[in-house]
């Protein structure tokens, strides 16, 4: 019996060693997946650089401006313009119906579907439905006028479902908000520059070139660190 | 010569060809097709005082049953005889099945009679006719319909060939041009379906076969037999042609279902709807068309009806999609009485009209888009979704919500995007490098509006804002621009508006738009 047990344990040890060489750890797999992620190149150098090449497809990306006049609207307009020139449809989920048509070139509106939402919860519910549709490769969730506490009414599992749907469709969702929205977000950028009154007459490319991003710590890294600490 | 006889001798018709699909004892087969044909069977007419046999199959005929005899006599001659009444519904279903199968072969089809179709084979090479005919025969046999198919260079010769096939007991009979006379020599006169008088005369002349008659000279036939003889001569020599009265495809696009019992619940109704939709979709698929709309009509036990046309965003035959369309409507519909009948009809598509542009981008799946829209409308409301379009007004902020175009125009697409469509790699697009096609160029940051605005108290010095106080934001004005005065609609009583806009930068807050309307100050939004 002991002989059999010994041979078994030796066989197990041998198997573990072989598997250890062949099977990658979860961290390595995540890193590899991160490297393989297809990105939607935006044409905004600062944004591309901060996101490692562009907006990652199949992911949620948060762009946070802690107050008005940080440049979030200009980035949104640039994303819309880029999508139109690429012949892609965009869905804008507008919490608070603050959309101002005069701020966008008329040509860029052709591929835009605007959805006005009352609350963060309603907008996320709409996003949950919309991300199942393969017609839209880009979703913009405009929550700049949302109170940070409004996002608490959204269930975490709904965000993860949306994330899963984005992955399946290889779509991109960008959330514009005043503060952190969800832990399902993999990339979070903070707009650190401020606009001045003189910018009202500047070309948008000039404003965009001056817009500064501060990449916040990525959520995955945070979770991994927590695991390590734990 | 009678007007009905049309001789068309001029021209080379070597490439033309016709097929006649003949379903023997069609009315009987329509009723019996699902019950097998291994037993003697007959259809009887019992609407008269004395029930009589209308038609019977070959097994019954072998026992001495024949059309016209009393049913009692038929049962006496053949005790195993299965007796049925004619069923118009079954005949209609069988006729559609025949038509549907034939449409899978060629598009030009005439319904010549009950269970008889004449097909124009001009769209198919002659080398494939026999094989296609055999395929159609097998397909119909699988559906319980036994047919024979005759092929010939004219409709009349194809019918003759079908009669010959019936006579000989074979599936497909091809009467080729080069061997026509030889084959007609094998066929008795009765096959030509001529009157008894003509047959008797020919028999007296010693003519036994159709080939022998076809060898006669036309003048002699005309002198001795008149119009009837000439018509037969023209038919046999391939000189009698006629245009086909083509069947309309729409006949295939409709289905009717009478419930055996009154349906009060939605689920059994949906079950039948799904089944009927699948059948219709399968039938229409064979015609190469699709549905652009579904018409459905529900008939209720109290005599009321509910009809609805449900338009599809794009032609389709996806049964799941069509079912979701109908069931979505029925879910919202309240049935006040039991349903007794259901009629469904597909509106056929025009394939040319749905041709897409070569390089234009568009919705990948319009059906899915429509479904998404419906669901979003349920969440946010009907009037809160759309593609924003400016309206012809100077009043700021007004816009229409138009439907999202299914195809995006190519003029605003970048050359890179077009290259991508051609298989070349795409390069990033600079927002500023885009064409400024429609509308004036837009500069500066975007305005984010507060839908109702915030009533604001503004402290002025020399008419210029110095400090702003509101429930949303308060602060000292560090820079300002304005005022810009605008107004309009003074020509509409009660709709006149006038405003003075200021753009102000508040210390450590951002850039805001203030509006002075004469009565009050409003914080309208901020630049971002």
C-alpha cells in the first residue's frame, strides 16, 4: 500500500512539474490577453498614448473630468467625428439630456443615435440592451452631469454583463463622468487640463493637442495587488 | 381557321422547351396524400340524393370502380374501397405544393388545370431538363404527390408527353424534336385528348397512332377533318404555340389556418403562428424572394376581425425574426374573444430595390437594430431616441430626432475608410483632417446644456457680470465674452423670444453660458 502511495505521489509530483512548465498562470494569461487586445485608434495622440495605442475593443473605458471645462466634450466630439469618417455608427446615451446640437458638425450627426436618459440606472439599462446590437461598434455614455452617488444604483453584475457583450461584439464603450463609475472598467483616464475662455475660438485640434490625460491606476492591477496583499 | 388556333411557324424554336407536370387524380391525391396509396380509394359526391363516385385510384379501378357509378355499387365491387369527400382546403394546399415545387425549377409557370402545370423551360439548358424533372418528381413524391412529367418543344407536345408518361407508367417522358415522329408512332390516338368523332373517323381511315396522323399533308387534313383535324396536326408537328398565363408568385405568399377549436389563450395561437410562418418562409424561399412586411388577420368567434400590417426594416425570411415581429405585436394586443381563424400573408420584396451601394457603410443588421430601438423605447420613452438633425430656426438648441439612416453616405467618409473596404489597412483619422462638408465649421469646446437652466443671480458692474450665484455653481467671473443678442418668432403671437448670451469663466469652476432673458438670468450650461 505504501509502495503504491509512494509511486502515486511521485507521479503526481512529476505531473505537477510538467504542468507547471506547460500551463500559464492567470496573471500571465491576463498580460497576454492585454497585449493581444485590438484597439480602436482614435487619432487623438494623447488619448492613444494613455491607453496603450487606442480604445481597447471589448472593454469599458472611463474618461473622468472632475469638473466642467476639462475637455471631455471635445474628446466626445472627436470620437464622433472619427467614427463618422470611418462609416461607423455611434450610440450616445445622454444622462440628463444636455446634448447641444450646435456643438457638433452636422455631418458627424448622420451616424449618431442619441438616447436621452433620466438617470444613470436607466442609461446603464439602455446600454445593456444596446450592446447586444452588432450595428454599433462605439457607445458613448455621457454621465458628466450625474451625481457620483447615482452610479451606486447600478448593480455590478449588470456592468459585467455589458462587458461580456462588448467582448462578444468587439465594441467599445466610453464613459464620461465626474468620478469613478465601475470596477468593471479596465482603463480609466482623468482629464487634468482646464479650458480657458480664449479656447472658445480655438480650433478643436488645438484644444485636443493641449488636453492632458492622467492614466489612473488600472483596475486589474489594483485587484492583482489586493490579491497579493491578501 | 378558328381564332383560338394560333400557328407560329416562323422562327427557330430549337432552344425553347416546356414541361407539363401532371398529377393524376389530383383531387383524390390531395385528400389521400398523407394516408398512403396502398389501398383502393375513391372520392364521392354525397351532396346529391344519390351518392356517386367522382374519381378513384388505379387500385380501385382494377376492381371495377369507375367515375359516375353509385357509391353503393362501387362498395359492392370493391369492399375495401376507402371513400372520402373532396376537400377544397386539401386541394388548395396540394396545388400550392405543386406550384412551390415547380417554382424551385423555373419561374415561368402556368396553372393549366387542377393538378396540371405547364412550365416554360427557356431559362434552363436542355441538357439539364431531364435531371431537373426527375428531381422535381422526387421532391413532390416525398410530399405525397405522385406526378408524371412530360417534356416537349411546345406546351401541346409537353402535354402529349405527359399523357404518354401516364399511359406508359413512367416518371418523365421527353419528346425530343429529332425523334418526335418516331415516338409519336408508338402512341395511340387516345393520348391526344381529341373528341370521340375524330377518333372514330381516324380509326375508319386505318390510322392507329399519332405518328401516322402527323405524316399526313396539312391540306388533306384541312379538307377532310376541318379545324379540329388541323389543330391536332399542328399540335403533333410542333407548330401550335401559345403564350403561358403565368401564375403569380403572390399565391405562394399567403397561408390560412382554421382552428378546429376556439383559441382563447395566446400561447396556442403563437404556436400555430410560428408553424405557419415557418411553412410560408420555406415556401417563399424557393421563389428567390423575401418578405418586406407581414399581414395578418385574426378572425374571432364573435365575428370581429383584427388585421395588421407589420413592416420589416429589411426583406427577410428568417422564421425566428418574423415570429418575433408577430408575437411582439400579439403580446401587446388584447384578445377580447376566442380566435377561430388566422390568415398570414407576406408582402414580397423587390430584390433590385434592396441592392446596396458598393462602398457605402450601413447597418449590419437592420432587424436587430429595429428590435434594439423597440427595447430602448420601452426603457427611455418613444420621443427620446433619434439621430439629431438641426431645424430651420435661430432659436438655440432646437433639433429634430430623425431615424438613423440605414446607409451612410459615402461623401463624408475618409479615403482611409474606403481603402479599408477595399482590403487595405486603415490608418488613424485625425478629427481635424475631415472634410467640412455640411454645416458651418465648429470651433471651441462643446456646450453641455442644463435642460431647464438654473435661475441665477448675477451681480453686474457697468453692465458686465461680476459674480454669479446659483444652486448649481457660484463664483467670481474672471473673464467674459458677450453679450450676443438674438431673438425671433416675433411674427408668431405669443412665441416671441429674445435673449442675451454671455460666456463667463468662473474662478476655479470653468466656462459657463449665462442667458439674460429680460425677466431673469439663467445658467444655461457649461463648455467642456
